[in-house]
């Protein structure tokens, strides 16, 4: 698990294992986050006793939105130390996934939670905790790397096509007759006697 900030010496932290999702939509580049009481946060929450990470993620999604998730993929595991009013000093160990909303299965239980679709770049500095902002930054960086790899692959493919077409063009010229070509083998046999 990757630690993203420093632990204060002499402070007792309450360990809190969590499960969160960076919810995406296949049709655009937007990210789904939850808003409640003027705060923005990722979809998810604490893992309860006896739950697996994915059980917790699915339960939290149903409680907050009434939906199930699909295309769940591991994204990162991070640890963060911070102070939260009403909770004290926390050590969040977040298991983070990317996922898409699947089916609406019930009304949401947490009525003050609302899903909004955002451009991740617009929400740097607007998340409720530093570690959630860190994950959004990491999400943006990975998307940019994906674009770079895609562009690089296209450029390589385009270069290969250009080389192929140039080779075809050159080979067409190889079939033509050149003036005085018939004299060249004789001259080469004189110059390189015994080797041709």
C-alpha cells in the first residue's frame, strides 16, 4: 500500500480500511463523484467487519446511489494520515477501483448524496480530502499516458504505412530499363574479374 503523506509522531491514528470507486462513463471522459453538504468525495466508504473490499464497495454504491457497479478494475491502494473533525486522527487505507454504473436496484438510502459528472481537471482542489484529490490527479495522469500511448501507436502505424507505400513506389521503378544497362555487366566483369 502506497503512503501518500506523513504520519505525525506521537499521534494515535484510528485505522480505517475503505473501498472507493472512480466511476467513469464509456461515452465521455467525465468522472462521477458524490456531493453532500457542499463537500465533494469519491463514491465509497468504510469496510465493515466481515466484508470483503468488493462487498463494501457494492454496499456503499447502493447506499449512496441505489446502483450496482460493473467493469470493476483495480486502480490503486493508498494510505493517508489526516485529522477529520468529529472522527479525530484517521489512517485511511483506501482500496480504489475504476468502475461504471450498472443497474438501478433501489432508491438510494443516503438521500443527501448526489452523483455529479465532472471533468476531473476542474475538481483539483475541490475534493473533501487530500488523498481523494491525489487519486483524481493520478486518474488524470493515467488518462494522459493512455492518450500518449495511443498517439504513439498511431504514429508508428502511420510511419509503417508510409514506408510500405514508399517501398512499393521504389519497386515499381526497379522494373524499368535503364539506358546502357546491357553494358554494365560486361564492365563489372572486367573490373571485378573472377568475382562476378
